C-alpha cells in the first residue's frame, strides 16, 4: 500500500511538473491595458565544474578562471532572481565559489548583479546599482560564454561597474547608453586610493555605449569608459550571424591607465560553426599587448559546445605564445622558462 | 475500488498533462494556424471592426500593425515562452505571430498564424534577450529544437492562442459605449442596507 501511495505521489509530482512546464506564462509584454500582465518572479543561474591539464604539468596560462592544474575543480554556483512589475524591475544575482572569488575583488561579497531599473517610456530606461560591465565580448558567467577559459582582453578589462545609467532606444537598430559610475571598476562602493588626500571616493567614471544593428543578425556595441582614476577604455564588441550555421564575433579594445601608467590593447576574433542542433565548434584567436613595452601574447583556443539538455559540455584546447617581455612566465615540463603554453580543458556547465 | 480510484487519478493526471498543441491546425500551406469563427448577433461589420481595433490596441503592447480598415485588422506581435523547469523558470524565447480579424454583419472570424520562434540567451545583466539571426518558423523548428522542447513551445502557442480567443470574445461582447471610464461597474454594486 505504501508503495502504491509512493508511486502515486511520484506520478502526481511528475505530472504537475510537466504541466507547469508546458503552461504558457504571461510575460508582461502582452495583456490588456485594463488587465496588465507582469512576468513571474524569475529564477536563473548555473553551476560549473572543470578539469584542466597544461601539457607542461604546470598551470601556465594566467587568464581568469579555470586555473587549477590537473584537478577536478569547481567554478561557481550562480543564483539570480528578477522581477518586473509594470515599469519597475530588479535583478539580484549571487555567486559562490572560486569563479566568484576571482571575479569579485571585495572579499566576502558575492554579488554579481544588483540593480533596479525603470522604463520611463518604451524607449527610455534608467538603471542603477552594481552591474556587470557593459564593456567587452566575454562575461563572468560560463553560461553566457562560448569558451570556458577567458581572453586576455576580458581578464584585463572591467568586470563590474557600479553606477547609474540611462538608455534610449532610437529604434530597434540604434540605442545609446550613457551613465556615471564609481571611480574604480569592480567595486560596489566608490574607492579611496591608499594614501590619497581625500577621505571619500567619487562617481567620476563616465561610460557610454552605442548599440547598432546594421543588418539582420549583426549587432555592434561601441563602448567607452573613462575616468581620472579608472583610466580610459575604448571597446568594440560585435557579432554577426552570417548564415544559419556560421557566426563571427570580434572584440577590440584599447585601454590607457591614468597618469601615463601604461595600458593594453588587443583584438580577438570568434568564428563559430554549428554542425548540428547540439554541437558547435569555435575558435578564439587573440592578439594582446601591454603598452610601454610590456610584451604581447597570441592565443588560439579551439572550443566545442556540446549541449545535452541543460548541460553544456565544453572541451577546449588552448595554445598561447608570448614575447619574452610579456610579464607572465611560462615553464615547460622541466620547469625551464618558455614562451608558449598549451592546455586542454573540459568543463560542464548546467544552466537553468 | 482502490484500483478504480487509482485508475481515475492516473487518467486525470494524463489528461491534465496533455497539451494544447492540438488546438493548432495546419492551413493550406502547411503552416500552423489557430482559426475561429464567432457569431456576434446584433452588430454590423463596421461596429465589430471598431471593437476589434480597440481589442488589438489595448492588448498588444509590442504590436506592429500591418493593415487595417473598417472591418478587418492584421497585426504582428509576440509572446514569450518559458523554460520547462517548473521550479525555476525563465524566458527561453519569443514566438512572433500574425493575428488577423475580419468582421461581417453579426459575426467575425480571426486567425493566428505565421509563428516564428526566436531563442533567447542570457546576457551579462541577468536578462534573457533574443539571439540575433536565429529565427525559425515553428513548422521548421524541429531542425533546431529537440522534440520535447518543440512540443513545449507548441503547447504554449496553443494555450496562448486560446487565451487570445477568450479575451477577444469577451471584448467583443462588452457594451463599451455605456461603460464610463473610471467609474465602478454598477452591476457589481453591493447593497449593504438590506441583509
């Protein structure tokens, strides 16, 4: 009898889950003006794990995340909630794990996104809070990246910008964002430099983004972030779905640190070919250089995304070749200094 | 007896799990369509046309009007689909569709067709946004979506169309001329004096 009730309970739970999954949900985009529909509370997130092996047996490649050598390691558990009621919305996204620790410089804090926004009109939006940066092609969450390892442009650029921004959409094809952000990147409070004469930080970084949709399937973002403390970065991020199967992405950036303190520039290409519903192959080819004679590095990453339901398997092989002046040291299997490094990595990302 | 109860529960469960995909038919061009003809006695074609225009104007914030005259209207709009996980759902894509309403004296018909699915992807701000260049007609979506996923979207489309039909029918039955905007519905007035 107990078994029957147990089976019955399981069956009902399964049916209810299937039914809930198949039900359409009102979205807020459709509804009568007398009976407006708001989207439900949205839960989203991901978890990721990986194994990496540098062919030298040493962890050489220094870009963000996925650094642990010959170890089944974890990225992070990322949990986000968001809700929109009428014109007002919020997003809160928390993360825990090594990928979180490496992406949030403030020890003990676990916030990736925390902001509120308001649609003043259908075309004009205001947002304020701590937000992922608007700069760059790659992002912190592995669920929103094609490659698991990250580029030098990503690693050296901003991760988050806290501030206030206004976005106006002139049309479906053109929009402009402008905002003011805290004086330094990646901090949720404005920051006082150690030894500075002032006792408080300020909101002195100006940011702007021009979005263009020049053709069907083609998006381009021209980005600028500039401030007396954070420096100035120009960035172009663009992607073009040229055919149903072939996509080409490009990221180019130039950063100048304040007070002639150097900087970097670089370019990365991201061609990707979908060979089936579940398998896509991609290449990231990147050239990155530090200013003031800081050396350069060229990196090629061959990556595949293999989708199995909510899980994406990401095997990749990466080859980095650097100049002697590049500040990171690579070593071979004997521990001798070398200018190239090759690694294999396989990751599994579950996104929901 | 217990077996009968168990059987009934199982049957009910199966019935509730069955989807709304069957609400969609195929038209002459093998495109999915939701088609209904509704009687509305007592109203001429142009009056029904005004009501239809009012319904469309108030119902679809994202619409793009394709054509309209006294007795017919055609708009393009979309609704969002959601992922199949019941405990943590988020937007998984949007389905764009074309709604046509044609009115004649004492009746009208409407049909919803030309469904195009656009998948969403997560962006850096925790938003789910359309993937550019990945649109696919629902009729051809099996080459891009797995079977279960596609069935889920067809279910959601069927239910959404049914909901539009219900809303439209209700709207077309209302006497909008006597309804004073902002005033409470007199028929719902509760008299507390006598009890």
